[in-house]
């Protein structure tokens, strides 16, 4: 019999369009970049836990958690059939790891360390646009953006991104070159500036969980600072979006 949690993960992986429409993928560049950053951070934590930094970043951690762990024969057959559609050995390795870790957690959660779920950010990355590929310099091509994975030690210092809710991820994605700012006050408000073909679009993330046009931001860094606006990176912006989702919906964003 196929493991229940394996079936859920296999269904998600089977639904991925590994080589999807380029325009569709480009529309999700920012959320995919944030998800990859979070995966690399979590992978560094798990690699350090089991002293397998040499296997980082794309590996099946269950081989190190319990080398004797086995899936049911039925699950093995379904997993192998699923992996036939997955391009590239690193993608196949992580997909197998996602299925195996889900089953391991269901069978014996006490055997796992108190670490954030390793594969959830990467599976979400796959769901939002499919594959990544290695470039000639060893970087990652995320389709539309080049990404340097760095080192395990370097990724341990990356700020955590726990707001994996679809609303948060969708709110991160936008056309153009984006800058984020927090407006100082009793409750931080998030604003962004998008530069699209030379035109500037200034917007605020509101309680209806949408970006709405706002008064034009100051043009210079000095004026932005004097207006009480604090520049944010995309991780900090995502966390503010997650806080707004929590506050306005009465439910926490996913904090896997």
C-alpha cells in the first residue's frame, strides 16, 4: 500500500510543469528566488546537523537520517514512475528526498531533529515554475534570474523566510524592478516601487491583501530616509506581507 503522506507529495510533484511557459515562469521570478534562498538556508541547517556539508545543497537527507529507511514497494514504484518526468539528477534527488522525508516524519517524527521542513520551499519553487538548471559558472538559472548558491556556511546566515502562504508568495511577484520600503510608525506599513520600462509605480500593501497605488515616493535615497521610509530586502518584505495576512485574515500564514 502506498504511504498516505507519500501520495500527497507525489500528487504535488506529478502536477509540476517542469519546463513551463516562460512568460508564466518569469511572472513568478521574485517568489521563486525567495523560495530558493530559503531552501538553501534550510539545506545548510540539515547538512550541518548530519555533518554532510559536502552533499549540500541538493541531496536526499533521509539517507543520512536513517540509512536503513525504506519506503513500501508500492510507494517505490510510484516514486520511480514520477521521477521519470523530472529533468536532471539534482531535481530527481530532491524530489525523492521530499517523498521519503514526508513518510519518515509520519512514521517516526521523534527521529527527526527540531529543524524547519527541508523540502517544502523547494517543492513550492517547483510548483511555481518548474525546473532550475546549472549555468556554465556553477550558478543556478532560475529562469529569468541568475542565482549564486554560495556555501553552506554562508547560507546559515541568511534571514529565515517562514511565510510560505500562497497569498504572500503571490504578493511578492510583480513586473519590473522592485524596491521595498517600510513606513515607520506604530504598525509598519509596506510600500514598494516598481520600475517598468522607465515608468515608476508606487504601491502600498493594504488590509485587502492587494497592492494599491499610493502617493509617489521621494526620488532620492536621502529624501526616502527623511520621509521615514526604511529600505527592505525581499525577505523582510515577505515577512511584513505575512504579518499583514495574519492580522487581516485571523489565520497564520504557513510557517513551515
